[in-house]
């Protein structure tokens, strides 16, 4: 994965997460959703480029990390991740 691909994928994921921000349930699942959507987007790019081979596995991992951190940073989750994880694990009464 080159930088141009990572920027393009990041733009798509960040845009999608901005649209999903309006959903009332998104705050609770945002961190997990960012990781999943980023992995799906990177995998979809790799599939469309026919680049899903063992030799490129680390490039895809590094790309997934870059896309995830971009989306999480724009979404403001890096700062609020500890509180969100505590909220996610809170027992239901």
C-alpha cells in the first residue's frame, strides 16, 4: 500500500464515520466500529487491486493502522477511548 491509497481509504472511512456520528448508538460502539470499517475498507481496496497475498500482509496491517488512527483522531476517540471502554463494559442494572 502506498501513501496515496492510504489517504484515499482514510478519506472514505472518515467521511463514513462523520455520517454515522449522527446515530444515537454510535458513541457506545464507535471505537469498535472504526476498527471494523477500517479493516473492511483496507481489505476491499486490496481485493480491488488484486494485492491480497502473503507478501503484502504487513503493508495491509500498517495501512489498517494508519486508516484507523486517522478516523479515530478525527472522531475524537483517541482522547476519550478509556472512558468509552469503561462505558462499554459497564454492567447493566
